[in-house]
C-alpha cells in the first residue's frame, strides 16, 4: 500500500492503514501514556493480536466491542483492534450511572466488555447479560488481563475490507437522564473526517497531546486523524495543567484538542509562561462555549494557530473558526466548512431568510447513520427539504452574519418563554458576566404561575463578600420588563460534564430545591 496515495482517495480502509504504518514507520513512536510508549510496529502487532482473538471469539462483522475505563494505551489498542477485526468500537461514557452503563452495553449488542478495575467495581451487582469481560490492566478474579487474553505473538487475523456504510464506532451521548443515545458513525463518515479533508492539517510528523477521554467524540476528532496519518499521540489518563505543559514541552507537541475550561486552567497556571510551547502548529477547541476574551488570550500567549470547531457528534453542519486568521470574528464559531450547508429554521420547522435568528440546521458528508435501535429519536433530529434530502437540526439557536460567520444565541430547549415572550438565556448570561463581581453566570427557565416560566440565575462570584442581590438589582435595571431575572443564586462551581459542558439540567434541579426551600 502506498499510504499517501491511499489517503488521497475518497474512501479507504482505516484498519489497513494501521498495518501499513506499522511497516512504514516500524521503529518510530506511535502511542504513549504515563507508563508505556509503543512504536508503530508494536501498535500494528498488538492490535493484530487483539483482532485475531476477537475473531476467534466469533465477533460478527459490524458488531460492537465495548470499552469502559480511564484512557490509556490499552484502551486505544482495543479501540483500533475492534475496527481492524471488522467490528465497531463502542467506548462507554465513564460518568454514566451503573444502570445506564448496563443499558448501553445491552443497546450496543457487544459480546465483549474491556474494562478497568475501577469501573468493574462500580458495576458490581449490576446484571450485564451474556458478555465476556476482559480487563484493561491486571486480571480480576475470573476476568483475564488483556495481555493474557489476546492471541499469541505473530497471530494473524482475517483482514476485513469495510464498506462505506459499515459502522465504525458508536458514541453514546452525554445525556444526564435515562439511557444515552448511541450515535452510529460509518466508515465513510470517519474516513471523510480523517483522511482527505485533513491532509493539510495532519501528516506523519504530527505529535498530538490527548487530554480528554477517548469515549468522547471531542477526543476522537484529533486522535483518529493523528493515527490515520501516521503521527504520534500521547494519551493522558487525567488532565492536569502542569503535567500537560510538561508533556507539551518534552514531546514538542504540534496538535491538541482542549475544551474551554482546560484553556482557562492552563492560562491561569502560574507556570504557564515558563514552558516552551513553540512547537504547536494548531490547537483545537470544541464542546462548550468558548468566549471571545478567552480566545484572544490564547492567541496572545500561546504559539500556533487556534481553531474552534462547532458541530454535533451526530454530524450535520460543522463550522470552523480559524481564530488566528479572523481575530475580528472571535465572538462567532466561524463558517461552515467546505461541503457543509447551513440553514435556519423557526420553531415550526419553516425555513427562515438569511440573517434571521433560528434553529441551526445542516447537512454534510459527516452525518451519523442514526441512533442505535432508536429510529424515532433519529427522525426527531431530521428535517427534510422539498427534494426529500435529510438535514439535521442542531438544537442551537443562531444567526449568520453578512460574511457567513455563525453566532450562537443559545439552545432551543433552553429558551425561556415568559408571558408569551421568548427569552434567550445567553443574553442574560452575557450581561451578568459583564458585572465586575461575576466570574461566570448561567440562567435557566423555571415554572412560574404568573408567567409560565421565569429566568433564574446562578453566578460564580470573584469574591465571597460580593452581593448577588446587588448584582441582580443592577442587571435587572438594564433589562426589559419581560426579561428580568427573578432570583440570583451564588454557586461555588458550575456543574459540568467531563468534557466541560455546562449541565443546565443539574442547575434546574438545584433551582427547584432552592425555590422549594430545601
């Protein structure tokens, strides 16, 4: 295989690339974590041994291989081996409750669960069904260690050439209630993301630093293209600002993906300026709102380009802001990337004219195949045009400016309807964060007998002695009567997911408890 030629194709075999890079870059580093570093030859050999054993266990084409635990080299090897074996990688969300994890496992159809000791302990007493458990790390009881379970050294597996529509992975959403939905990505979708479209961003010399969990599509957006192009990826088991800076300097990191809260912590670290970060070519950000002020600070203090990616794990439209090229557009999430189309819909799914504020809806070559076993949920996401073409609704309310740059106003489900008027929480949050006492703000809608819904705010104050009542009085004087915040609560820390998403569901629960005097 001539790898560069393969990467130019509109579709190719990701699994075969792992073997090809194993031969091409045999002694060069491919993966590292806190304990181990592997060459490309070792990655090719170990994933082949895991793939061979999966096939011996009668893994069916497209069948899920479930993975649960802290990110490390063994986790990554199982993910890659599942695809080489003709299966489908199913990384499970570590933050989910045990009952949710059992439901995900059943939903995925996996016959294997690769799990670390900590998560296995969490699952004690939970019925997991007829599934073979293999340990990431040391053996536990009757459950063998991955290194003992895999096929013998030199074992061969039957290469499986995928079709573009075959499942590549299932990513479970970060839902906070019920069972998260399984988002199926096809080989065709992933190839489009990893190969040709990224040939100007990634190459065989890429050195990525991975510090978010491998179950997250946020992480895979950098990890998979790095592997596809024969680069090197260091996997951090857990994000730590000082450790991150040390790795970046020592490894001469060129690429990374971080969420906004990680950028905040890194830039706020007293030793940030003492590390050599000059090797960075590009830094990505996604998954949560990225303020213009924070983007400007990154551009000022951190070498290399800064790219914000806006999109959903489900796919549809992806927007990209190359902040280093468009410093006057830092308040936006950029423009739709080439081949992606974006329209705006009203609340009744009618298409709105250019410049209108509405639900961002898009289509592209990077759209999910659907939600696993949930066709009705898939249909809820879809909008069909007059030609019957499928577009996916993001659920975000936004507006496109005259230059084609997109600004996010808020989430459609977060919009507050008070007295028949639409209130966008982001408008109130931005005003709150303009107050000198406020470090961070969030606003949610709560039931109101008088108005239907009313805005309730939470603020993380810069100083405990600051008065939220004074902030509320000042802000409400600047708001129209229908927008005013009914109550403002101080909070020590905003509830966030593992990848930095603000959990407004948790805030609504907290607001309900406070409003009910609990």
